């Protein structure tokens, strides 16, 4: 049986583009099928703004820059070191206190470092909230009340890195290992996509092509199969191998809701080694609110960490708090400013634009996405934070507001992995693959897990695996 390509890549995000580019470079015929009308996946740089300034609505930073191959290429080969900026020179903390900061003499950094170590050595995996209380109990009165309250606020910042509320996420997986500083991409992440796919034929990328099913079929030879890919429009493509690079939140629909938009069904069904682990790997969303003003009226910090100080009832050492269902806020009251932590990037410092970018965790993200007017709602949600970090100055109307909608996007259904207590970091069975069906993305990878460079590494890995299976040696 003839095939349309040696390899079909489903998804034109970083992992798919990297794998396809490497395979093409080694003489392997490839075809990329992408559901969206653009490449990039969760990398999207908005350049068509009313103010003429560009903003990344997806990936923004180079994380873990001590072991980040995209960062190394960006500053050493593709562009110049001045096009990336470490944005941790002057970090401000913003709290809903009289001064807007920590009380005088309250240094909680060493305490939080100790809490992280305590959680990492604990024999049980508790929620982030309960791990904090276990630590407090172990100190037997050695900590002052202010130290406990504000250490809790800083520790709770993992609601952002872990995606969900602190009574939902694993204390062992909420904080990853430190593998280098973060660096801000000042040019826009679409410039990374351009370099990765520079030598890949554009006519071998089919956009607005939604894949509905992937099926292994006999190739005429008893011992051989090809993989048939059927699209929503009814088009059929065949290949020797298929590399699936869709986000975990979409991949899980093959079991959880096969009729949903973006869902892909598999024949034969995915092995239980993969699907049994779906309940141990979760996916959630984050959101950005970007506000651009006519002029700057806030301090010149590189960025601000906005902390949520817990209520006394949330850190009662005599209690054990029940773990809430991950990412389920159906019974929760809507949050307001300072009920959640967020990161605020000062674009005036990092790229010379009078704008602030707020990165918020899943509960406020869901509220923003479900609002009738997300831009208006998002601005009103974070406006009290702007007032606080600017020293109480009146906040003028912004001339531009942008918000994101990755959680409601049917082809992403979220942004990052989230881990409940007892979850596994990576579904290893996805790395093992399903014969001629392979998987890549920011999820099925350890190095750079949940990050753009993790997607890149996984795409590179899968290209090497497929080349070996085809009997080719990579150049």
C-alpha cells in the first residue's frame, strides 16, 4: 500500500514543527496536519494590535535557561543576547497590606525554602495547604504568627506554578527543581517558530485540518501496517508512522469525551498502559491579562509577585483540610484581587512599552474566560492590584486590554499540567508510544516538562526514534 508520507505529524506546535523539521532534514517525507488556521499551538504572538505593539498570549519566557536548547539557540545562533532579558534583577512583592508589602523585619524566604525541603522529604504526598500545616506542627511553636502567615502567602504562590488552588495540588510536584533563571523573549515567540520551521516546506503543512481518528490498518503484508488518519472533513491520509503532538487535555478526550470538538479516536484503542494513567495526569489553564497605558505610573521593578495572604481559618494547625477536586470550582465563590497569587511583568522595563502583563492561575482564568466581556472583566479583576503596586495612584483607563482563552479553546483545553496528590509527573507510557503511533509535546517529557523547550526536546527525541525505526541515521 502506498502512503501519503513516511510520517504524519498531528499538531504544528513547537514539538510537531521540531520533529517534522528534523525528519525532513534527514530525507523523511512528512506531512503536518494542524487544526488551527495557524502554526504554533500554545505559542501565539499577537502583532495586529491597535497600538502597534506585539504581545505573546502563549509562551513568553525561556524557562530553566541552564538546560534550555531553545534559549541557547536564540541568544547564540538565531538572534543576539540582547534580544532575551533576565527579568529578575529587581523583583517587587505586592500584598494586600497597609504598606503593600511584608511587615518590617519579616523575612520569610528561608522559611519557605525549608517548607519546600520538608515537603520533598515527607513520606506522604499532601496538598500544598496540608504540607504547610504539617511543617508548622513540626516547628512546635518556634515560628511567630506573622512568620507563619506571610510564609504561607509566599508558599501559596505555587498556585500559579501548579496551576490550581493550594487545597488541590500536590506539594511534591507543585515546585519543580531549579535548573536556571528565566529569561524574557523580547522579540516574540513567533520568532522561535520561524527559526524552527525555516527549512520546512510550507506546502507540507495543512492548516485548518481537524483530525478525528487515527487507525492502524493492514498494509497488505501480514506483518505490516500503515496508519490511516481521517479528518473532520472526511479527508484520509496514510503514513508509516504518526506522531501525535496535541495537548494532554485534548488527548484525554479520546477516553473522556470522544465526540467533543478536537477529540481524536484511536483504532485499536490506546493501550491501558496509557489510558489508565490519564486519571493520574491532569491539565489546567492559566490566563494572561495584558493592559497597555499611555504612560507609566508604576515602579521600575522588572516584575512583581502578587501574594495572597491566607485567612486565619485556612492555616489552622489543628485542622486537616480535605483535598478539593482538581480544577473544579463549581461550588466555589468567585475570587477577587488578592484572593489568588499572580505574576506581573513590567513591560516598560523588559521591552520599553507602557504595559503590564498579569499571569493568573486557573480559578480567575476560568472566570475571565467565561465572562461576557473578558477584557472588561479581566481589567476590573486586576485593577486593585495595579492600584496597590503603584502606591495608591488612580488607575487610568488602559488604551489596550488583551486576555487569553486557552481553557475554552477546543484545540488546547488548558495550558499546563497540574498535579493532584499522588499524581505522576509524566505518563511514561506516552513516551513508550503505541507502536507506529508516537507522542510528543510539553507533557510526555521530563526535561522541560510543561515548558516550550520541553516540547522542543520531545519533538527532537521522537524524530530520532522514528529515524531509527526507518533505518536512518540522523545528521
